[in-house]
C-alpha cells in the first residue's frame, strides 16, 4: 500500500480566534502544499520522529513516511494542521471530511500539545478552487463563497515566528474574548457583500480587536500600521494564532507592493492510493 495526501496552506480573511468559541470564519486554501507519502512495510515505522508520533497516535500501520512541504512553519499558515490531516488521510484512506478534521484535531492536541480549534482543518478539507469557505462553528456547517476578483490578497512575513503552542494561553479576560468573537462574527457577515474598500476597513478593525485580545506584539502592530498607511493598500491585519507570523493585506491591484505575490483560492485536500 502506498498512499499520498496533499494538503494546502490556508489564508483566513476574517474570523480569527473564533473557531473554539462557536463563531464564524472565512478562510481559503492557497497553492502552497504539504505532501505526505506513506508506504507500507512489514514492521516498524521509518520517518521524522514527530511524523511517526502522529502516525502512531492515529493508529497507523507499519510504514515508511516521508514529508515534503512548501508551507512555512510558524507564520500562521497552518503547517501543523496540514501535517496532521495528511497523517489521518493516509492512515484511514477516503473518509468523511468532518471526521477527518476531528481526528486531525485530536492528534494535534495529543502529540503537538496545541489546543487548537477546527478552523485550519476545515479550511483545508472543504476548500474549492476560486472560493472561500464560510464556516459556522456553532454547527460545523460550511458554504462555498466565490471571491470577487477585486479582492486581491498578499501576505507580508513579519519576520516574527513562534511555536503554535505559544499562542494558546487562556489568560484573556472572558469579557474581552466575548467582545472579540461577537465583533469578528459581525465583520465576517458584513464582508460577504462588501466591496474591496470596505473589506479593507474590516481587516483593520479585526487587527485592532486582536490587539485588545492580547495576541499581537508591538513590533507586529508597527508593521501592520505602516502597511495600512501604504498607498494602494485597502487594509491589513495579523493572521493566525498571533505573536508573529504573516500579515494579510488587501490591495487595490497586483502592482501594489510588487515584491509580494498575489494569493488566490486553490483546491483543498487530495488523497491518492497506489498499489505497487
């Protein structure tokens, strides 16, 4: 048996730190991918130690495991979720998408010690080319939303990288957390019919809310503010769990900040089986 799972990185337009609070999010997959090849063998497990630990936690069969990834680590593009999902799909084969998400979350909690929600996993499993996925975490429902051509996204690396486990600390005042989730949910709903200029303002508001939530850093805030004030940039915010990582920017056209590529919605998870 030889299985190969390919998972995309993801960009989250709006809906940060809402998945574990029954909120809304609007992510899309991008064409930076992690690929896991799992080849069966008679005994034992061969591969990088963390991959083997995840594989065993998922109940994996004796296998030789190899990973190739284009997804940068520690920048808020969900490299860990991609790896956990790849493991789950290779262990189990074709399966219910939501069951795959929940199992990937379980092994991430168990092995990587990150008490993450389901945003990243669902963004990858339900993604469709050309679309974002509207996720409602009250019932884990999803809806594909075609993105307007005027929504042109780029990413700027803040240069501040962190371990995912550092972004979950649980010390935020509950009133602040509730206010953030409620306002972020409102921004997700509003953006569904927003022109690019209005979406940019929503991104700016989201960053301000994440600052109050306590998951940003002064250096990161300075970079975001500078980008928000750049000609041709509609809006900017930190993306991902926090404490560094990528800054999402919405630009007027592709020539704004030309040193950074445009990211468009790509397809989600791919699983292949080979019998050799």
